[in-house]
């Protein structure tokens, strides 16, 4: 199921402003790739170009190619809705649907996309919640509203919701930045399990987290405020954190930034 | 300079610590209010004024002044400003509530005398002006039908317009729509009535009917629905839209299944407020529905009546029996709008996003 992402010459714009410039990289299947870099360097923007969520922002525009195995996401006849079913996303702040129960939240992606039998849905919801390590905590209150859970549980609910539609790739935009250390640990363990089945890309501001969860790490930087962000280097996480090939990466990682 | 230094210990001595200071007891505002009202009545009686409004103004003025004076003396000037602001808020609240209560009281006390089962279930068929009896059944039926049809026309159009403005709009067209909705908000109801009269009745040649009135009412209702729905949709966090889109759910289903349900409570309240607004409209109904003493359940054919129109007609007749009927109908109208509002609040509370664990 997991697919390789091959990006070449990708630039993204907000109106006339160029947010990221000419990025090319390969994301390996069944692995975790972490994006690190200072705020405003375009990590999140780049992440959102990988499932065509960037163009949802008014004025958002993309140039370049994103190959998912052998299909260009920005090809002429590609349906963004279909892309987003294949490439799922988890956001920075947990955002369960407030009008829906826990069950309905997980089932939302399936139910709003087509018809499913009740028994089939039950199975998928249970499997997804187990996959997100949330089943034991919520199995007795599946019909309670999702917004009643704690922040960490809500985030795992959102992960369950994302994996319920069986995507090939899972994008995570700072999934732990609103969570306490214990919930963060739970999510990080979960990422370790999920990478057996999905290609995972995670944006994080927490360098220890990148070192803990990822196999490969990409460092983004920008020349100055207002300049577009660029990919500085992408390498095995171990190398990035021990012996990076670019000086800027070492400066950033060791806190001598700027 | 030395003067200031000399003064200081005196102030400090009057206060036990720099963080605490003398406070008026908690019942002070109530006591001042009671005193001011008593003084207002006293002054009013002594001066021989008949208008109770003058008594009330004196009382309100005294309330604010005494509060300010007393607090400055005991608590200091900052607290005095705080208390004056608070008391002004209270005075404004009372100013707003007194007419409301007085209106409710007058309507209930004058309307209750005729309001009974007979009044609600009978029309004015064959009832002479000066004669007691008769009822509002035909008017109540007319109001329900006209308002219902107007809502059926205006609510979907208004809702969809708001969805367009918030979810799809952004260009010149959306700006134009917003502008015209604002203009529509300001249309006087008689103009909406004349517009329908000119097109539907004079140009197309239809006679008076409940439907013609409903069309005019829907013109008045539409901008209110658009405005309130727009504000409610804007309150739905963008994150929810993105979460839904990121699951591969198409935009129209996102709007239908995520955005609208999240905002449904507020939208219902907005629609109900618009309904309440048009229920009391008299002018377009007078022009287009014409009024009748008989029960006409068909809103598409022939004259109907409506509650505000009924009140107007009975008031114009002016006999004691007719006046009593006018007050009774006014009470029915107020109760009708109030029940609608309560229902709307109930729906809003029932449908609101749930937060309980």
C-alpha cells in the first residue's frame, strides 16, 4: 500500500508571494521522513502541496511535479479529492468534528465518500481506533461526542480518522505541538507502528522528536524573512544529527542559528 | 513638593495596607437605588408632577450622582468611575426593560379578557363591529400560512446565498451580492409590498392573496437570513473544513455534512428571528392580502387576514368590543412569536455542537 513520493522542481505561491522555491526530494515508502527548520521556512506549505491542500488556501498555487509512485499529483486530469483520499493528513491542532460522535468521526471519511454497510463500518472503526491506540480508552463511549476527549486522545482520534480511509501516505503537520509529553510519547509510539503500513511525513519543531521517530530528516531554511524557503539537505536522520554535510544544518541543530 | 510629601502619610494612615482600602458594604448599590427611588417619588409628589417618567428620571439621576459622590468619598476616584459605569449600565437596563414589561403588562391585562378557546377557534363571520364575540381564527390561520410560505421561499434562498458568499465567493460578484443584501435590509416594508403589488397584481393581473403577501414578506426576510447565516458560517473554524477536505471528502459534502451541521444552531436562531420580524408586518399584508372577516384556508386564492392586520382593523373600528378584540389579537401575536422563539432556542440547544464528556 505505502507509496514512494518523488518531488521535482516544486515551487508554491501565496498569490504573488513565493513561499517555497524549487524543491526536489524523494520520500521512501514504509519510512518516516521528518521536516525540520525555522518557522516560516515553508515546511508546512511543502507538506500541504503533497496532498493538494495548499490550493485550498485562497491564492494558493503550485508549480512542479509530485510523483506518487508513477502518477503525477499535479497532472492535468487529476482530481484533488481523489489525491486526498490517497494521501491523508493530520493537523497541528486536534480538530475532531464537533457535531459527530467518536464513532462518526472515525467513520466520517468513509461515510461521506460512499455507502458502507453498518457491520463493515463497525469493523473499520474498531480497526482504525486500535491502529491509533485509542480503542481501549473509548470503546465504551463510541457514541459520546469526540470533543469530550482530552487533547492527546483527540489527536489520536484524528489519526484514526485519517487511517480509516486507508491512505497510502500519512502527512502530519506538527501533530504533537499542542500536546503534553505523555500524549506526545503515545503519538510517537504510534508513528513507529504506523510506518509498517504507511509512508509517513512529519513536520516538527522538536529536534529530539525528529531524531526519535524519523528514518530520514530534511532540513529547510530561508535566506531572510520574506524570501522563499528552500530544502537545504535531506539525509538519514543519524547523519543529519551527527555529521550533516551543510554548515547551516549543523548550526540549526546545535542551536547556533543565525 | 514638600506639600505632597506631607500629605502622603495622611492617606496611608487611612488605609490599613497599600493593597487594601476601605470598601462600601455590598448592599450599598441596592440601598442607594431604593433611596433614589424614594427621593424621586418624594420630589415628584412635592413638585406636583403627574408624569411618572419625570419621577423615574429624577431617581435615575440621583442614583448615579449619589453613587459617584459616596464612592469618591469612601473608596477613591478610580472605584467611583467604576461604580458610575456599573450604575449607568443598570440604569440603561432598567430603561430598556421598563417599556418592555409595561407593554407586556398592558397587552396581557387588556387582552386576557377576550382570550379564550372561542376567540382562538372562531372568525369574525357575521359579527357586527359593536358586538362582542368573534375571534382571530381566520387571522391566525392567515399569519401561519403567509409566514410559512414566506419562510419556505426566503430561507433556502437566503441560506444558499450565505453559503455562496462564505464558501465560494470572494470576487466581484460576491461583493455585489453583499452590497445588494445590505441595500435590501433597508427596504421599508411598504416598498416591498408596493413592488409585489405592481408586478404580481397590476402587471400580471392576480387578485389579492396570502401568497402575494408571502412574496413581499420573503423579500423582507431574505436579507436577514443571509446576514445571520453568513455570520454563523464564518464562525465555523477553517480547521474543520480542512480536516474534512483532507479526508478526501468533496467540497459540497464538506459544506453539507460538516460546515452546516456545526453552524445549524445559530442558523436556526437567525431564521427564527427573521420569521419573528415578518410576523408583525402590517403594511404589505394590508396591500396584498387585503383582509377579510371570513376563514379562507387557501393562500393562493382570495383575500385572507393576518394577526397584525386584524389588530389594525379592529383598532380602526374603535368600539369597546373591537378594542378588546384588538388587544386579544395582539396578545396572540406576541405569544405566537414567543413560542416560535422558544422552539428556535430549543432546536439550537439540541443541535449545538456537544462538548459534554
